[in-house]
C-alpha cells in the first residue's frame, strides 16, 4: 500500500507533540497535570476557526466563480472543522472543572464563540443533507457559510458584554498565564502538528468528495 | 432605488393581503405567545424570582419563537402553485422580492408584539411607566434583525426536505445576539437604570441590523438565480 | 395553416447554439432558431427533451450556460428589461390561491408596471371569460378556471413574447377555444409565441413554425408551409420511442 506523506508526517507530529506535552513539558505551578489538556484544547480551537475561515472564503469565491471544486472544498473543510470543534467543546469542560471548579464557563468568550461555531457547522451540514440538487446545495451552503462568518463577531461581542456586565463568582480563575519558553515551544509544536493534521484530513475528505461526485455523475448519465 | 422600494411595497401588500385573508398564521403566533407567557410564569417560583427579572427573558424568547411561526409562512405561499416563478419571471429585482417579504414579515411580527407586549404587562404586572417608548424602540430593532435573517432562511428552507426543522435550526444561532441584547437592555430599563447603561446593547442591535439587512438583501439573489 | 401576416422587423427571439447544463447533464445541447413578430413556434418532444428548460431560459428564470439567446434584441441574461417583454404560461398556475382572480391579475399588472391597471385587468379577465367569478378566491375555482386566470395574468402586460408551456392542460373546451382565439389575436397583433404541447393538432393550428425536440436539441424544425402533419406525427413518435 502506498504510504502517503502528509498523513504520515501529520500523525507523527501529533504523536511527538503529545509525548512531549505529557512527559517533557514542565507542569504548570497552579494548575497541575490537568493543564496539559491546554495543548489539545488550544490547537483544536485554532483549527476549528481556521477551518471555518476557509469555509467562508471558499464559499465567497464559489458564489463568484461557481466552480464546484470550491463547493467540495467548503464541504470538506466544514466536516473536518466540526470534528475539531467538538474536541474543543469536550476538552474545555475537562480542563475547566479541575481548575475553575465549573464545567462550563459562560464568561469564557472564546469557548462560547466556539459553541456557536459548532452550531453553525452542524446547521451547515444539516442544510447540505436536506438538498438534493448539487447546484442549489452549493449556493445555499455558500450563503450560510458567509453569513456564519458575519455572525461569529456578534456572538463574541455579545458574550463579552454579558460577561463584563455580570461578574460571576468564579473559583480561582487564573489570569492569562505567561508561558515560559518550554511550554511555549510545546504549544507552538502542537499548533503546527494540528494544522498538518487538519490538512491531512481535509485532503482525504476532499478526495472522497471528488470520488463520490464522480460516481453520482456517472449514475446520472446512465439514467 | 425608489423603484426597488415601490416594487417591494407592492409585494409586501400582496403578502399582507393573503395573510389577512386566512389569518391562521397570525392567530397561531398570537396564541403561542400568550400561552408562552402563561407557561413561563408557572415555571418559576414567584417568591424566588421577581417579575422584573423574569419578564425580559420571557418576552424576547417568546418573541423569537412566535416570530418563527410567521416567518415560516412567508415563502410558503410562493410554493403552492409555483407562484415564485411568477415573481422571478417579472421585471422586479430580486432585492425587491426579498425586501417586500421582509417588510411583510416585519409588520406581521410587529402586529403580534402589539398584543404580546401589553399581555406581558398585564400578566406580569409590569410597571412600564416611562420605559414604554425605549421598549418599543428595542422591540423594533430586534424585529428588524429577526426578520432580515428569518426571511432569507425562510426562502432557503422552503426548497429543502426539512423545511419546518431547518428554519429554526438555521435562524436560532443568528437570533441569539438579538435576544441577548434585547433582554439585557430591557432588564436594565425595567430595573430603573438610566438608558445610557443599555446603550452598548442598543448599539449592538443597530450594528446587527445594518449588517444583516445588507448582507441578507445581497445574499437573496444568490439563492434564486440559477 | 400557413402564416398570412407579414412578419417583418427584427426577430423577437434569436437563439444560437444555446446550451444549458445542470452539473454534467446537458438539458439544452445547442439550440438554434429565431422567431419574428407574429410568428408562432409549436414545440413538440418527449418529456425530458429540454422544452421546459428552453422556455425557462427565455423567461429569464435560468441563465444560459453557453451560446447566445436574445429576447427583443436584449442579450440574455437580460435582467428586468428582458423579463418585462415576456409573458409566461405554465401548467402550474403560479397563482395565490387565497386571493381572487382580479387580485392575482392586478398584482401581476403592478409588477410589470402596467399603466392603466384596472382597465387592463378587466380586459384580460374578459378575454378569458373570467369576469363572472373575478372576485372569488382562486382556491374555490375549478382547475380549468384557474388555468384561465393564469393565462389572463400572463397577458395583462401585453408581452412581445408569450411562452406557453402546455397551456391547454386542465382547460375545458370553452377555455381551450378562448385560449386559441386569444393566441390568434396576439399573433395578429405582432406577438411572438412559443407553445409547448403534446397535442399536435392544437399546436399546429396556430403555428407558423414547428419543431421537435429531443435530448436538448431540435431534431426537426420547419416553417409552416413545409409542415406536413403526418410527417410530424411520425417524427414525434420516433422521438418518443427513442427518448
């Protein structure tokens, strides 16, 4: 079986990062071992938003050029993105409970924005699933992709205003940690490896979409 | 520009004439809103939560869901006998079609609110006093945002397999900033705070309205032109 | 029946190598023809041949994928101007069932910027014999009457080009006669007409040109004085068999 370089390197990078994070990165003073989830949570969030940004951009260009490859790209990025978004939403509470004493932090603007990103991704996929005609599906998804990108800043702002106006009792909320070099390096490595992983998944998903559409076109033609 | 608005008004009038003829969506939305007010009251412990704390959230959540009932029928009338083809084959611009439907929806939502808000005041014994005017302004801003997004998604949802499910699913994430801003500013007003404290929320509503009315008007032609 | 009116002036429809694809499927695969003032094209063909697609492109509901199409000299997609010259009749009535015939036709008149709305609406309804039930909700009318209202709606703005996709469907004898007479009047006044129909006799009775469509192209296209009804019948049957 042919070994594909991108998934191999991405996989190796992620494994290496996880090992480094678990065994070779110092423990954070106040938070202890639970803090290590940080190295999964933050890169996953970065990818979640990167993936959506690319969905929005390819949606915009699709509406301009009407090239179905752009639609396939948006579809693929959305499916990969929702997986990473789910990782963020799972690691968030896992990290928060031991450290902040609460599963869900409504004042954490980025976390809540990610939750809405998840809702938009899911409705994007449900919308696609509910339309049979490929050009209609592509147009509608593209519109949703672009409008979703406009929504995120408003969610961010709403939650921020809400949090600043309603100071909530928080158990031991840490101020923004300044990362010593060791931790910063691990973080950078995890960002890089997750990004590679994103592109690996994206490429695989895109290829699947190409084959699926080719089969559908062949069936259509014979009919 | 005046042409666009004139055509939009012709279309809005037609939609309102149809709704007036059947009135079923309007009555459903009103009854839904009234029942909602009642249910929410019984869902809370009145000794633990005061009406001033409860009312804003209740009002705007009900506003959203009763609005959805009206939005759904907006493009529903066009699918009956493919009437939408008649609109699309006519010389009116696609933007006019969108604006016309949105205006009709705005009037629909406003009409429901004209009954729901006084009902809220009565059921919850709200001391409205001089916050009535700012409250109406907030209601108008919230309605514009709701209708802009809801009209566009209604146009899309009606062409899909899961129309009734898809409209709320697509719209609700977009309604959240509206509900938060409207609830928070209403709460400030009802607890007697000066209007300036609600200013940030009102500015957010205005920004939301401007951006989404523009974005949805521009987006609509992309959903129809093939 | 051959055309006896002069059809001078620039053509109202000019189509050259028009194609329209949906994904990989070509619904129109290179259609070429033109139609002048007062001319009527009867378009036959099996289901799926592309007849409805052709009409929808000319009505401004679909964009051409390639090739060229002009309506009243305006290159498609021609926007509002091109659409204002066209009247569309379909077997779907495109009416609002809660409203009356009068309201439906008035609405259309306003959309098309008709000057004398009330007068034109009355005239249009009268020609299709719908004045009597003009104020009842469309929902309460029979299928045949609904189709008549739909036709009245399509004509209220005196289009230069009438696109009729199976307009006789649902019509009773009275309605069919009214439609044929109305189309004949329009033709005399210089309107160009394209009629899609499965009824050879009805289609050919009005036509100055006739075509058979199959798999997105014209497999036969003749001006009226060369139309041989029997030959057409044969080609049509062959097309149906081969579809």
